[in-house]
């Protein structure tokens, strides 16, 4: 799914929501005309009509964005071999019935995605499992979410289920939390600092070096032809990090997109 397809898909979601919102309004209006014939009851349909109108306007807006993207799309000279290859990725949330976090290369092609694995009666399990897929649909890693008391732990596994490390978020005072990353030997890989409200998170190594960052509102202007939303989050990694190091650090996105938001 390239970025053009993403915006068309989001437009379809908005259109479906608009159509669904019309049904209660039709039932209220039709039922009132046939049975009740009370003018006051007609007012009950107004909220549904407003929601439907907003959904349709959103659909038109997304379709216009998709058309602009298609017009501005061009073939890139750079061909990426892996989602871990570029230093910068754009991150978009597809908030449908089953939420997906999608990663895009700056040229607008999909690099990969994170989605929850559904197995059995998952709603009653304390552990939720997410998988990171590359653009070909192959699994690059797994993230197992475990919650207890006020703490959160996300274990990271590679595609063959080898344990690599974890992300831990724990309460240190009644109002302060710490986010930290560990390798398989439980050695600290650093902490995550910054604001969740404005989506500006820094990945800081034990030597206080910034090795990664997720932030909204700092997308390069030259990318706007393919990514029309200026607040599209951008994920950056230090080029010295290995694929395994990046996979461990990607775990904080599970908390950022699937849990906190």
C-alpha cells in the first residue's frame, strides 16, 4: 500500500462512516412520518445528519489529497531494500476496526507495518502480541505486551522468536514515569525522553547520545507533495544502529500508538 492507496483507504473509511450514520436518521424520520407524526421527534435525527455530513466532507477531503498525491508521484532513484535501511521513516496510523501503524519511505512507498496478531479469545488475555511486517508481508519481529499494576513491559523477539530485549515503562513517583530499553542480557540501552502530548520523543543512549527520535510537525517541506499532512510523524534513527537495535527501539511505538493513543 503506497501513500496514495493509504489516503484512498482512509477516504473509504470516512464514506462508510457517513453512510452508517444515515441509517439512524432515516429510521427516525421514516418512523416518525409513518407512526408518530411528531415534529419534535425530527430533531433527534439532526446529530446523525451532522455526523454523516462531516464524514462525507472528510471523504471528499481525503480523495482530493489522494488525487494530489497521485499527480505529484514520481519514480525515486533510491530503492530501499529493508525498512531498517533508511534513517528516516514516516509513521501513519490507520485507525480502522483493526488498527495498523504503517511505515513509509520518503518516496511514498510502504516500508512495513505493525498490527496486532489475533489468536483465540485475545480480549481476555493479559498479554497482547503485535507483529512487525516488511513491505512484502514477511514478519521482522514480534512485540509481547505485558501489564501489571502501573507498569508496562513490551518484550521484543526477532522473526524466529529469539528474545532480543524489552521496553519498560514504570512509575517512579505518583506522577512521574520512566521509559527504558534493555537488551537480552538486561543491560540498559537508554531511556526515552520527551512529551507525549506533542509527540516529540527522543531515544537517548546511556552515554546521553540521541540515537533516535519520533516527532510531529518537523516533516521536510520537500516531502509534502507525497505526504500532504504537515504533522505526519517522522521516525529517525542513528545510522550506526544495527537492524536488531532498531527493532528493539521500535517497541516504544507500541505504547505510543496502540496504548497511549
